[in-house]
C-alpha cells in the first residue's frame, strides 16, 4: 500500500516517483523512507488521473474542510487513511461483488503471476514488486514456471512443425 505517498514526491515530467515516507501501521504517523530501495513502482498515468480527482474534491470541500497533507491516498477530507479502514473497505467490496475472499496482499501475488504467465521479463517483474534481487522473485514464484516451460515448448513445437 502507498498510504504515505505525497504528490510532491512524484515527478510527472521525468516520470519518476520517490518514496520518501510511509504511513505507520496504526495510521497515526509517518516513517521516513521506503520499505526497500526499489519502492518506485506505480503507473504515472493512473496517478495523474487520480490527482485530478483529488483536486476536484479539494475544490468541492474548500480550504476550511479539506486537510491538505499532500497525500496520494487519503480520506475524502484529505486526512491519512488508517490501514485497517482501507482493509475493511477492501473486504466489503469483495463481499458486495460476491468474489472469493482473498487477502489484500494476494493482489500482489496475482499481479506477479499474471505477468509471469504473459512472459514478461523476470527482471522487470522483480523491479515492479520492489524485490532487491531477481533471486527473491524466482524463489517466490518458481512454482508458476513449470507450466510456463510446457507452454513455451508447445509454442516452439507449433512453430517448427506447423508454421
């Protein structure tokens, strides 16, 4: 979760993001720095669109009602979101959608698994996940690779004998 990211930490012009602080687990304060040195992994176009939505909220509420902490993810009035409240909202959305219950962290694993199955470069996936080395990514997602080996063999055979 990126609950401590501030707009001033995003350089849209150079397409770079700096994780300079994170929200504490209790949601009551901030810690300097990222979880790891490779904490930059967000899509800037999505952030630009989100920033416009936040600006519209600020205008609707006005300076007196909106507590501007310069946060990317915040409550409707600009205050930091308590991580437990975010999880509660996540689980409510799953329940309303009648989807199987998963942990929030499972979204990360789904993202990585889908990228591997699409044949994305392991180094790229490792960077997106914020892993300090490709070894961590391979150790975590090695169980997905056997199926990929069979699929790659099938594609090669198809090219050689049918194409």
